[in-house]
């Protein structure tokens, strides 16, 4: 499945550690250096889709006094993320080569 | 502002609200609290972003409920690289139709001028007869009909594209089965 940049950032955020909704918003903004600022509606649309696709799972935070819902990557989600990162690596390698070739 | 967000959340399907409503309200509260510290401008932009996001999300969820498709646009392959929809209204077609209409109108006018300049060969053309007027009206009606048909066709194609029907052939039958 192809993923957009916001979804990729959400997956990368969850790859590091499980997070709740607001923490994902903050982390995606930080990772993209302020370029990607997800709205809550967009975030939950993406989270719902990822839950449906079994890329992530939802659980209640044990260490939170509010018992907030948090999200973490599933094994399938991590595997798919690794494939996506490999695809992007290949693309950037090809892009670098093509650009360098054009400049010389 | 939080009251507005809560009102917008009511636009979502009941099942969605039941599942994510409280959680989204908590996040919206935290977002608002954070932006209040940053100043009025940040609060304004954040409010606009959240309002737009909630409206779009509500429409998307209802659309999903109708079509059964979970394609929310963020997952479509075209969006990632192209950044523009492949299904755009064919502006060139509209332009071409306008040129054709202008050419027809010009030809009618030219024919009338020639007719007037040769009075012996052809009787003078007086005021436009109902039949001639009907030709122009028929042409305009045809143009409008073609534009409407084009817009409907484009709408259908756009909906199909958004629903991900064109991606059915790319589906992997061995993919992990969905749950829930």
C-alpha cells in the first residue's frame, strides 16, 4: 500500500515508541521541522485507516492517570514501514545519481 | 473554540463519534491550550486548520460509510508523487466548444451580411425570424447540455477515483486480513 507523507510521519512517530494522539501531532510536526502540521481530524482519519489495515493497534496507557488511548505499530506495520523506508532510500539514491549526472 | 469543535464533531457518524469523539476532544483541548500560549495568531491559524480538518474528516467518514471504501485521499498513490488529481475537468474541451460556438455565430452573421450586400440574388434579410433565433438557442442549449454532461462525467470519474476502484487491480490477495 502506498502511503502519503503525513501517514509516513505518523508511522515513523510510532516506530520509535507508542504515543497518544497529541504526542503524535507534536512529533510529526517536529520531524518535518514544522512543515507538516496535521489537524486532529486528519490525524484520526489516518489512524482509523491504519487500524483498519492492521498496521497499528490501540491500547489504553497504563502509566497515564487519565487512562488515555495510545497507538503502537504492529509487526505487520513495522514490516510495511521498513519496506516503505527501503523504497524511499532507493528513490533518493536514484534521485541523487540523476541530479549529479545532470550537473556534470 | 472548543464548543465549535464539539459542534463539528457532531457532524461525524455516530459510530465514529462513539469510538473517537472523547479522544479527539482531549487532543483538541491540548492543541488549543498549546496554541493559546503561542499567541492570538497561532490560535487563529490552529482554529482554521482544526475546523477545516474536522469538516473534511466528517465528509470523508460519511463518504466512507456510503461507499464502504477507506480511501481518505492520503493513501492514494497519485497523491504521494503527483500532488494533483489525475481527474481534472477538461478545460481544453470547454475552450474548444466556445471556439466552435463563436465560429458558428460568426458564420451566421457573415452569411447575413453577404445576403444583404447582394439584394438581387437574395432577398434582404430582415429581423431574425423565429426559426433563426431557435438555431442560436439550440446551439446554446447543446453547449450547456454538453457542459453539464461533461461535469457529471467528471464527477463520476472523480468519485470512482476517490473510492479507490481503480486500485482494485493492485490489491494483494495475500495481504493481512482485516479485523474489527
